[in-house]
C-alpha cells in the first residue's frame, strides 16, 4: 500500500490537500470559546460509493449534494469506522493498523469536517434508533453537542394540542409517529358521522365517543405515546386546571376553530405568553385556502396581539334569519397546514432549524399554489409581551 497524500484529493476543487490547519488536539469553536473536541462521527445521510475508476463519491442524501474524492478503498473503510463516535486516539490507532500516518489522519478529518461529511463535538451522540427524523436533523448541523442536546430536549418534551379535529388529530398522529414522548389532547367534542370523511383516524364505531379518548387509545396502542386527554371546553375564563396542565408543555398548538381561531387565540395566547410557553396558532382552512397562523416564542418573536392588524377578521352582526351553510373540507389542504405546524414544532423543540412561521401570519392558496405571507414584528409597546425577557436559545 502506498502511503503518500493520495488518499483523498478533492476532485471538485482540483487541488491537493493543504497541510492541516489544526494540531492533533483539534480545537473546536463552540459558543464563542475554543474547546477540545473529543469525538468524530460520519453524518448519517452520507452515502459512500467507489467507482470503477477509483473515485470515491460521497452523496449527502438530505442535502442534494455530492462530493467526489480520488483515493484508495481504505477511505471507505475509514468512513465505515466513523459510523460510531470515535475519539482522536481511536482514529490514530486505526490509522496505525492501516499504515496511515497521523498527519494524514489529521488532514483527512479537517477536510471531511469542512465538507460536512463528519460531525464533531464533545458528546458521543449517534443515531441509536431507526429514525429518519434524526438523520434529517443531523444534516442541519456539524455539532455532535447540539444533536445530543436536541435529542434530549425532544425525548423530554410534552406537546399540548387544543382541538383534535381535522388538523389537531393529524398533528397528534404525526408527532406520535415521530417519537414525541408525551401529548396533552384538549377537546370536548364527540366524534360525529360527518367527521369521518376528513378526520381519518376516527372510525365509524367511534361515533358518539369523546375524540380525546378515541385518539388517546389509538396513538398509545400504536406508538406507546403517553397521552393525557382533557374534555374541557375553552371559554374566555380559562380554567385553572387547564392552565396548570398547559404550563407543563414544551409547546402548545391551537387547532380548534370554535368559536373561531381568532377568538380562541385572543383568549388563550396571553396566558401562554405570560408563562413563556412557545405556541403555534394553527390557523384554519376554508374553501381553497388555509391560514397558517403564526408561531410565537415569547421574548423572541411578536405575540398574537402584535399581529392583530394583520389578521383578516370577519364582520359580525345580529342575524334575524339564518340558513346554515356547510363549510368545505379538502383533505390535501388540511395536510398542507399540518405540515407547516409539524415543521415548526420540531424547530421549536430541537432548535436545529429556524421556524418558518414566526413574525407574521400567512395563507396558502391551493388553487394557485402560492403562499401569501403578511410580515409582522414584535411591538415593543405591546401590553402582553413587551416586558418578557428572551430566555430562549437562538436557533442554529
């Protein structure tokens, strides 16, 4: 086996490797301070292939990017070894067994970290379960420490969902399937026959039963999720019991539309903001469009009151005669709204990606495929949130 600087020359740059910038102690910039990095790990989404011409192709599956190296097959063995967290001493020992110099190991680590092939840090995080969620999230950072802390936050989180109809039941199902450990479901409605067409988790034999009880049984039996169901109606006078339970949540999602999304949000979001609980006003769907609402992080973003001027309110007036109409419900439109909510829930809990729906409100039009975002900002004079200090860690 030859032992020169041939193992990996980065073809896309057409230059040979430079000498390592860092010494074997490997300094890692974390939170503004330099600390010794202890572990390296191959990104879970990196797929490695060797061509017949001896090229090594690393495909970053979650990032739609490929990097081509020229070198020897031992490079693939090196990446296989890095599928578990490895210390610097372990990597040097591996190099000695394969007749690879310490200098070349250092150069290789430097290059692979720069190319976002490796994660590096002081905590030995690894993909311990068959979870594509964490493969996706790992690609959002190069820090093992951030991944470890994010997984700890996810595994200790509780999500409150107010309203488990067309939107809320889907949100609960998606979060349970993704491994959220605990949910609080709040809804006083029974399953009715007209729910069955657009709330598919409820079967015909569940008609007449409380939605929270039906959904609790389904999700616990299917995913093992710990679920608390509260059949409490939401009124302007929020009950102390409900506030106490919501105060245990990492984030609260408002999916109910009775008496309306806007009225419900005006009742409950001031309490959530006061207790520094992040929350998502899940909006609603009507006709061919859906309101995505907003994601509120107290002290960091505006609150629901800050966006009052952006909210399109319907006129209310006394009716002397009334013919009831039937609002439309189109399942694909519901799923669009659910996708926005789930994405921001993951962002708020893990802090690995930035939420999409902060500082404004928006509508998605299914007929045009366009998203209309009405930007807002935190009102420094807002009587609800202006006095709240940001205790929230900034996003990656």
